C-alpha cells in the first residue's frame, strides 16, 4: 500500500467536527450495533486499487475514525457499503455528497434501494464521455437580393 499517498488531515478535521457537534466518534468498534448507520461509497475514479481494506483507508483519510471500524463491504464494482457510529454521523457524511482529490473521486449515498441506484448513476455518468454539440455553419453563401427578400418575414410593404 506504499504506492499511494493519502492526506489524513481532512479526516482529522471532519472527526473533530463530529466530536464537537455531536459528541460522538465517527466510527464504532462494533459495526453491528443497533445505533450504527450504513452508507454507500461509490467511486467515479481511483488510482488506488478498490478493495475493502484500501477503501477503509480512503474513508479514514476523508472522515477520520479508525479504518477497520468502517466494516467496508464491496457491493458491486466501484460501490461499497460502510458503517458509521450513528444516524447523525451518517447524515453529516451524506451531506458531503462528493469528495475528490488527485487519487480518487467518491460520492456518498444512503444505504437503501434509491441510494444504490444513485451510486450506479454516479458511476455511469462519470464513465461516459460528455461531448457538447457544436453547431457547424457553412461559410456565408452569397444569395441574390430577391432570395434575401423572400426569406425575410414579414415581407416589406410600402
């Protein structure tokens, strides 16, 4: 795992925010606890191999907490579910929407059917190439005065 660099300062800041506003940690050492909250993390791109252990480290770099406590599980290619301490912490993470840096781009969605659909949509929209239409105009074609008058509307009267 030494082949990539993650900046953990963002995670430390987010963890401090959670601790000060909610009085709780980001992660729980018991992810099956009744108060734990599950979310989806969907990746649009990543220079880091996306396996649960690496995704845990990415989440720690963004959110703080302890990497192993996220209990990351791969749901589909590029989509993972993970656990946080509580619903309140989960909503703060959900409100981050999309987090991007040089190594990855990840979106957070609620862990439900709609969240899975949004995760899939996020990935497919980022993988498709968006080309904007460019209107091609021919060079000005010389036309007669009579043709120009015929195309103008309303016709000139006097």
